[in-house]
């Protein structure tokens, strides 16, 4: 859900991260060891790890662990490429992309079980197959430049004649100055002008009271003036005291300047708030316009399509032709296998059938339809059945486990063969550890329903149920 609602920001973040790709090394906690880190895109990282694993698996067992062998293969391939006799290996990545993502939409995709933006998958498939899919670049920022030097200067502009905060540029009729209505509604402008008017009236009243001597009747602050004589004795309020003796920079002058500085700060804060309101309003309008333009574009209509047929109808002719070219690509070249079409239930996302373009055309021509592969006579499932079960489960079905089902083996018969058939309703995908645990852990029961729902019962009687992950 996060990837779906944050697709466009994720694409921008991915673009920034690609610029930071690189390899770094840092000391390990154990002296004499270091950790080499490579920041790569998800397809590159998956291909690198898969290739190293394939090289390690191709070597005879010699007592090293698989991780140690992968590290040695990495060093041999990088540091001694001409000395190694390792044969080239084939790397297989499982890419799952909704139809809308291949047509230019923002639906999230998967590469080997990891969620990635649609743009990453489109770029990967275009590079591997030579069929350029529709790409969606981030829209240009059309928001007006509200941070120009002239506008920023208005924030700190003051009226040099009075020594107090000014009301904008000289001669402005509005307290907002030249940018009174930029990014501000009429109500906001009126409220700001009212606040500025009240502030101006307050300053005028303060000046009148100071010039009239109204503050002279108040006693001075009770502290020792470092620039003047000690506090004078209290006098009756009926007899206004004279101004305290001392240099011009006495407490009265400092108090007057403090009041002036406070007024300047208040006005500067008001102007800064007005500037911030303009920035926020401009950004909000630009974002709303950008989202509206995206929603009305072909990619936006494809993203919002509720089903595949609607997405096909909303796509451009160029996107449909590019998709047809991709699906028509046979195995070989950049693809190790023909692209497969996953037909799912529109409401639940459950897998209904797994096919490809030639099989889909044959089904449409003959009227036979698409169905789950039939029963395999032997212990090991046939190619079509094996592919169907792995596409249905994708991850280990044990409750709480998120490991990928290995590409070879680890498909378990719920009812042991030959008592149980080698069929989709009797096969479950596990990781290696949980597959062993099913057969070796005493008193644990695994029950598989015909629709693929797995119920695991613990020795104490607790049960947990998992269903095949929806598409």
C-alpha cells in the first residue's frame, strides 16, 4: 500500500539513489577483516548475488561454506579475471509486474520478492529484451519562483525614516507590498492587512503617549544603572520626577530602543509568516495541478484502472505495441524464459492460470480455455505444474515465514506420494528449513486444502492458517 500511494515520490528517490551508486569498504569489528558494501539497484544486486551463488554451486565441494565460496569467486572474477577457468553462468530473476505497470502506470512490482517501483522493472525489461516500454519521467516543476531575491528582500525591509518596522516597499497601498496576492487568497490578504493596520495603529498610539510624556509619571526601574547614578528615592506620583541624570545611553534610551527592536521583530515575523503562506499556497497549487495533470494523462488512467481490460483501453497505442512486442519475445537473448501471463481473480487476487502469449492465442482459437495444469504421473511435478505451484506460492507457506521458495526442489506433497497425487491441490512450497521441519518435527500437522489454504497445528493444539499470497 505504501508503494502504491507513494509511487511518484519513490521514483524520484530512486533516481537520487542511482546517482549515489558505488562501492565502499569499512573495517569490521574483528581486526584484520573489512566489509565491502556495494550500493546497487535491486536488479543489479539480485543478479550479482545470484551469479556468485551459481558460480559457487558449480564448483566441487571442498569443505568451504557456500558464503566462503561466493566470496572467493568474487575475488577471482574481479582480481584475476584472466586466470579463472570458471564457466559463465545463467542468472534467473523472477520479475512480477502488473499489466498496468508495463503500460506506463505506477503499480508496484516485484523482483525476486522485493517490492520495487514500476519504472525500475520497465527499465530492466527494456534493457534485457530490446523492447522499450513506456517510461514516465518526473514532471517538471512549474511552480513560480517565489523565492526570488527581490521577494526575499521584502521580508527584512524597514522604513528607514521612522526607525521602526516598515509596511513594505515605499508607496505601497497594501501592507503586503508588490506580492500582496501571490499565493494568498482574498480572505488571507484581508486578514493580513487588518493585522498590519492594527500594528500600525498600536505604534502610532505608543508614539503619541511617549511624546505626550505619559510614561514620565511612572517610576523608573528599581535597579542600579551602570551608566548613571543609583536609583533616586521614590517621589509622590503627583510630582513627576525629572529624567535621570547620566549619559544619553541610560536606561530610558535603552528601553526605548528595546521597544523599537521588539516592534521590528514582530513586523519581520509577520512578513516572514506571510512569505511562508505564499510558499505553502504556491506549492499546494502546483502539487494539485501536477496531480490533476497526471490523473488525466494516459499513465494516470492506467494506474487508476480497476482491471486489466480497462488498463488496456486507457493505454496509448504506443504502450500497447510495446507490450505486445515484449510478450511476443521468445526465450533466449536477454530472457531466459518466455514472459508468462498470470491470470488472477479480480476480487481476491488468487492465481487462476499461468500461461503465455502463444498458449493464450491457442486457447482463444480452439475455445478450450485456460486451466490449472493436470496431474503428473511421477513423483516430480512436470514443468508446467512446477511453474504453476511456484507462481502460486512464491514464498514459504509456513506461517510467518517470508523466505522465497527455492527454484529447485522444496515442493512438498501434503499427502505423501504415491498415496497422494502430484497435483496443484497436493503440493505446497516451503523454504528448505521448514520443509525439513515438516518431516522431522514430531507432532506437527500440516493440512492443505484444495484451494491452497495451509493449516499448521502445533503439538499443543494451536493452529495457524496461511493462504497463497494474492497478486
